[in-house]
């Protein structure tokens, strides 16, 4: 297989190096004087000496535990046991800060998109989509919070008790995002966390880290000191010591369950640690005998191989009824081989270089293991290898002795399993450690109806004749078993990062006079019935 760089006659050139020596703690952009880590792209280019290899994009601070604890202290001070400026601020003022940030963020669109393409190999169309979707998410969050606040702008009365019920912050949040959506999924944690009045420490993922640096100043200028603290470096030197203090109230992480468990285990007071987790999944596609193969194959291409399958929502195994499996394999394999592989900015590039240097070798191991245990590579290009890519391999027949059956491959390999009895894929899903989503392809409602009833108890989203996905962001995003804790959507995330709290008073003239005076005086940001329009 040709290396992606050689699809052009000319090697690409990266001229936007980012040598980051700043970090944000307590509202100050501090200069980092210590060790740094170079950031490379797996996309090859020529260096100053004429050597061809991975492209140097810049560097980030390799921060130490002392700085991490300083960030924790800043976040703790800003929250101040719920007495800080940010958690007691009026909702409209917090939203004004968020709007200011979103407007500043827009100015970095082109730089962030370029870094998305170079750092994590995301194609140009999807890179712009990730940026724009993130900005939209911020403004949608603002509108969702207004709606939530309007619903709370009243007193209830039950059994002679007046109650003014709102949602309050939880405290200090440790926010750790993923490399595959380093902007969007990270901000889907960070933005609702802070807008609800919490303070946060945020560490970007190992890949997709430089693209956060253009936003450091925007965060500094938009929020009060200590509300958002941004660190760079390794998790064991930053996240681990922070968790060991027991001062983190919420762990917000999108990544692997092993990381989530390890961090939880470090917390001395796990009983009060709130978790908001988006974890791994092994989402299946189930293709019934009457499925429309044209639309099914189109959706399965998107579901299995969008962003090279590096999505928790990707279809990671396909169950195809034995009566159509040969026809499906033939047509699906041809469609896979017709996908364009190239550099992220090339027109029509669907498959792009993998950002993790070791991922092509891992994919090869999965392919070789499956082939050694009876699977065949169904597509002509399957498994063709370059230095930064392993071409998608359609594997069939796959069984439970193969590693690819069990592991979340998170890359371009597609296992296909035939079935004769629908209970075969259902039993596999029931025994799986994961339960995020499923794609169900078919048209006979007499079969679809009962299947939907069962599947909805095994996963949290059943996609009918369509690929698994996260959006639209107003819909719940969660999972069962090892796939998630908590629910993320524009609305649900606000609830995940907050708790219901209220003021109650017996209905009598004395209390009623005080409540009326409180509302008229505006001495309390909590007790008020103002509407946010």
C-alpha cells in the first residue's frame, strides 16, 4: 500500500508550529520553565535536514505534580465551598461569560481545524464539522440553561410548604477528554460543568492537545480566576495526584474504563465522587434478511469506518443473516475498497492516517489473529500496510475465539458474523460488557417491533436502518454496563453536573412576608422569579 504522503507528488508542509510554554491556573497565563514534550503528526514531511519522517508540530509543557496541585487549589479557592463568586453568580452573568468565550473561540476556527487535521488525521470536512458543532453546542447549552432556569423561576406549594427548587453546582470537576474528538467531546464535559457553577481542572488528551492552546487566552479573558484551569502533561503526574487529595467532587472523563477505574480507586472518598463517564463500546449492526442492502451498506460504511472507526459510537461488529451474508460481503467489501485514502485536506479523502503510531501494528495483529483462527479477508485491499495506516479489512467468518470479537478495535477492521437465529446476536449483546447502541436493519414491522423491545433493554439507543451516532446533541448520549455513567446531551449534561437544591418555608404570614421581601429586594441570586429571555 502506498503511504498517504505519496498520493501527492509533493510532500506536505506544516508551517504553523505551536511551541506552547503557557498554562492557565487561577486566571493567570503562567510561563512554563520546565521540561517539554514534542508533539508529532504521523503524517510525514521533510525536515530542515531533508529527512522524511513524522512531522514535528510543536511542543507542550510536561508538567509536574506541584503545578497540578496548584491548579486544584485555584479551583477549590474559586468554588470556596459554594461561596465563591462563580457558584453564587447570577445565571445570566455566567451565561454572559460563556457567550464571550464562544465569540472569542470563533476567531481560532482556521487554526484549530488545521491542527485537527495534522494532529489526529481527521479529514477537512469532519474537522470543520467538529469545530462548528462545538460552537453550536455552547450556544445550545446557553439556551438549554435559560429554559431550565425559567422552569425554576417559581415557588411550588405542597402540604403547606413553599419550595423554591433550583439546580446547584457540585464543586470541583476534573475534566479529561478523548483524542478522537478532542474539542467537541471535551467541551461537552467542560462547558456544562462550569456553566452550572462548578470550577474545573482540564487536561487535554495525549493526541489533539495543541489545538487547545489557541483557546488559553479566551478562557482567561472570559471567566473569573480559577473557574477553568488548564494543564498539560501526563496523567500519572497530573490527574493521579489530584484524585489522591480527595478534593475532586466530579470525575468527568471520556475514554477507557480502565482509566476511569484507576482514577476512582485513587479517590479516598469514592462514596461522594460523582461520575460522568463516556467509555468504550462494541456497538453491533444487526442485518435482517429483508434489509435494503443498498441503504444498509451505505450506513454500515459510515458506521464502521467514519474517522477510520475511531469512535466509541462506531459499528464494531456486523451480524448478517446467513441467507444474505455472501451478497452483503461481496457488495460491502467492494464499497470499502472504493473508499479514498489520503491526506486529511485532500478532496474526498474518507480514510486518513491514524494518529497513534502503534495503531497500524495493532490492527495487523487483530487481522493476523483472526486469519489464523479461520477468518478470511474479504476485500482485496484489506490489511495493506503503510507506516501510518492499515487499510480496512473486512473479516469473515468471525467467531468468539478471535481477539477482534472481544476487543474494541477502535480502528479500521470490520468483523462480520453470520447468524441463522436472531437469538445469536441478542445473546452476544446480553453477555457483552458493553451496552451503548445498536443499528438494526430491516423492514418487517412484525419482526422489528419485538426486536426493538428487547434491544432497548440491552442498549440505550436503537438506530433503525441507520448507523450509530452521538447526535443530535439534544438527544441523550449514554450507555449501559461498562459503556457510560451519567447522561450527556445539551439538557442532560446540565443535570449531570448539578444537584437539585431548594429553599423551603412553611406557609404562614411570617414566612410569606419574608419571601415576598426577598424576591423584591434581589438580595439573593438563588431566590428570585426573574425570567431569562
